[in-house]
C-alpha cells in the first residue's frame, strides 16, 4: 500500500522524547503549563465561536482547565481532547511572511497513516469539516487522497489571526493518548 502522509508542526525546542502529546495526556499527567499553552488558542472560540450554550458569553480567561476539556469534548466529540491534528501537505514559506516566520521556529514531522505500525497505535481518525467549520461539508479519506497541494492551500490566508484554521486537517486519536516518536519522521 502506498504511503499516505500527513504533517504536524512542532516547536524546534519541544521535548519529543515520548512523542506528540494530546491535551488529554498533558492534563492526565500533570503537564499543566504545556496544557495551558496549547489550549490558550481555544478559549475565545469556546466562549464566542462554538455556540456551546453553557460557556457562551463567559469571560474566556475564567475558563478552568476542566471546562476547556469539557468544551473540546462537546464540540469535537468523544475523542475531542485526545486528537492530534495533521495537515495533508507541509506548510511552506511561500504561503507568506507570517508562515515564513512560523517555520523559522518549527520543525515539520510526518506520519504515514497507511503504515501497519501506525495503524496499530490509532484509535480513531476524524477527517474534519471543510474549512474547519462544522456547518460545512464533512470530509473523507478520499478527499485527502485526491486533493492537490495547490488546491489544498488555496484557502490559506496569511493575514488571519488563526491562519491555520482554513486549512483542512485530520485529527488522530492514539491508543495511549499520544503519538509515539517512533511513528514520526522529521522532514
């Protein structure tokens, strides 16, 4: 079977001795500083964008870690806090000056979801919604197998605050709540 690669960006100084950690893993293992760092981008979306009634209108900074976990599970479903996100194609500097700046402090890792070893570690793959918006079309594996790199990056906007949001991506939940480093290849 041909490889089917997906890509993840990681800070160059990140500790990947275990691998890529899900938010659930961080929380369950007391990595609260890392948890807070990686969830800060969700707070505004939880209270303003995701239409979760019990959090609507709240001050985003008043959300507890437990409420953030709850909101992610409500919005994303049963594996919401366990998912790790991957792009179909690796982001590149030519997408704009902001992306060039981001890539200066990030490394790119890839995973082959067709690999037998990788499949043994996967609990679930969610292929997402077009434009990361749950009001849009639900995507499938077939979409990612057939989309060209040019079409994939066509909706990218380097000027958006959440510049990665329009890029379609998959979410993988791993059996042990993290992606072992042995499943990843730095490119």
